[in-house]
C-alpha cells in the first residue's frame, strides 16, 4: 500500500478514475497496525476497481485537518473526488464492502437452485 503526502494526494485521490480508500494512520497507533493487513487484503482483491492508499497524519497534518481526522485510524472512501463514506477504528467487513463487485454491469448472479 502506497503512502501519500500532501504533494501527491489530489492527483492520486481526488482526480482518480476509480474509487479510492484512504487510511489516515500514524506509526505510534496500535489499531492502525492491526488495520494494515486488512487494507493490504482489500487492495490485493480490488483488481483495479478501487485504489488503496495511506496517509501518515504526523507527516501530513494538513490532510488530516482537511478531512477533520480526530481519531486514528480513520479510513475514508472517496469517489469522484468526494468523500462518500468514513470508518473509524478497525472495521474489516465494512472496508471490504467498499470494493465494488467484479461482475460486469447488467449481469446477474446465477439463481440458486431450490431443493425439494
């Protein structure tokens, strides 16, 4: 997972062509360390449907202020340059739910067969 700075945030997040998950973390934050494997899993399973980045709030306090980050970890979902969802703390299932389905638009899931 790539770390962003204030210098490259807008180009990588606001102007992205896909939804972006941004984790605001710090090295000293224990729950942030618990969240790292979850974010890595989400990133590896996203297959270009979502990008995942982190922001170290100690190194980029302006971004933390811009997004009113008051506790760590804070994870936001940005789509088309706008924050659409926010997670506070470690919420693995919620973060996984932010990755869009890999099915093509207009395709439906196979109906389940009924057992009699």
